[in-house]
C-alpha cells in the first residue's frame, strides 16, 4: 500500500478531522518504512559487491596459479633443451608479452615496457630492449610455450 492509499483509507475510516491529527504519525511511520527499505537495498547491494569482489579475487588467484604453473613448465622445458641464459631470458620476455596480450590478439612487444623487463631480469635498459626485440622475433616465428 502506498502513502496515498493509506491516507485515503485513514480518512474514510476515522474522518478527515481525526485523520489530520494522526497524519504526522502516519508520515513518520511511512518515512521509517522508506528508510528501512533503502537500508535493506543498500545492504543487498553491499553484499552483492562483496560477493563479486570475492569472486574476482578468487579468479585472479587462479589466474596467478595457472601462470605460475605455465612458467614452471616452461622452465622445465628450457632445462631439458639446455638453453643458454640469453635464450632463457628471451623466452621469459616472450612469455611476459603473451601474458600481457589479450586473448585472440597478435602479441605486441610494446604490451610490456622496458622497465618491467629490466626488473624481471635485472638487466640494463639496452639489454632489456634487445631481449624484447628478440622475443618479438621469436613470437613472430610462432613461439608459444606448451602447457
């Protein structure tokens, strides 16, 4: 029942004069209901946001776990192939580029900045640039780590 219907009902049942005297109480009651509904809606919205945040956090954790496992497998394959440290670094940068590339898109070496390469490999900017260039060539040649 909305406020207009409630007002009409009160006026019919007890008369206009008495209704005018109790209308402030009716308005207060109605305002309280609106506030309670608003608070309940906010609680529902907050709960939904918290659930979504928890799901997002779980999805991110699973993605990090999959990435770590893929990295572990790639390192094991590199060990088996007896790659040089330079080749390993180039492949690591290639994997970084692939990780930064959205699904279905062509890998773009510019997807990672040189600072990220420098930090990941503890190398100078020039060496990082060389590794990124070599990784781009490796990716253009079809390199994709196997899972």
